C-alpha cells in the first residue's frame, strides 16, 4: 500500500528540537523530519552527503568558509566531509534526506546525538 504523508500533520506529532524522526524510506535512505531551534554542533559526515529542505521557517547552515541561508521551499546539499553547523533563530521545520547510516551529529558524540530514531 502506498502511504500519503502530510508534513504538517507529521511535524505536529513531536515538539523536541534537534531530534530527527523517520517519516519514510527511499532505497537506502531515510526521509527525516527535524525541528530546529538555536544552535546545533559543528560536525561532518565523512562518507555521506546530507540534504536539508526547509518546510517552514528559516535556517542557516554555518560553514567554515561562509553561511548558507535557507527559507521555506529551499534546500541545500552538504557534501560528505564538509564541516557544518545548523542554526535557527526561531523554530524551523526541516526535512532531511540522507543515507540510513548517517548519525545526526556525524563525527561528534554528545547530548544531541540520536543513535536510535523514532518513526512518526
């Protein structure tokens, strides 16, 4: 059976920031939903690219050589090995499309690391 996903409804199922939720799977990748607010941690993913798609609000992806600002309806792909630090002044709803092997904090392990992900 093919499932239709309503992003607004799915984002309404959780309140935590920086805690990705699995909303779907495509081949060897997850479609993840995350609420951003405040600063994340500098990190990189040595073997995986990440796609950040802003559904609601605005985010900044800080890079060592400049920032990428994204608003609703925009996305950016961060190539593997590129150190980055997501940030949002106000709550933003973000869809991530990334391989199932991606750890949200990449090469850093701290209180924001989520090795086990919930489904919404």
